[in-house]
C-alpha cells in the first residue's frame, strides 16, 4: 500500500515570557530581547500537524482529518488557546516556552494519541508570519 502524508493546520493564541529564573533581568533582556518583557507578550500561532501512514483501502484515508482535528484540539489547542504558557499549561511547567520547546512538547502530547497505524511525521509551528520552527521527532 502507498504511504501518504496528510496535514491539518490548527490555530491558537497564547501569551508567554522568555526568561530564565536563574538569570538577572539584564541577562534575560540581552538574550531574549523584547520577548523577555516582564508583562508578557502574545502570538497567534499556526500549527501544521503532518501524519503519515498507508491509505486505508476501505476509506481511502490515511486518517480522517476530522479525527486529527479533534485529537489536536483536545490534546493541544484546548490547553494552549488564550493561555499564558508560563503559568497556565501544566505540561510546560519548568520549561522556557520558546517556540522550539513548545513544538517538542506538542509532539510528545500528540504522539500518544494517534491510531496505531498512523505516525506523526512533522510539526511546523508558526509563531509569526515570518518565524516558524519544524520538528520531526528524534
């Protein structure tokens, strides 16, 4: 059977502050710039979730995109949308919520929820229209 990749794009808005608690405010400002603003800042994130698998001969799908949407909504978007990533998201506790750390944490959440025959292939997290990170697992 042919292996095919399908992608679903999701959206969420969240605030965060990039900072290390063991660094001074000056050092955080030097490294993280405006992203270390003590009063937070926000982004309208776009998340592309790509899964791969064999085409089911009965349905013609790798995975029903409605099911993929529901999975991402339940495991990721509901926890992140309109939240403060530093304070409100338990599965980010203790992590500096850079886009890089966020995409790895999202991967870990999604990987556990996929059907057995479907594999998470790639995540692209767009922080802005000009900045994005990609992750394909380890």
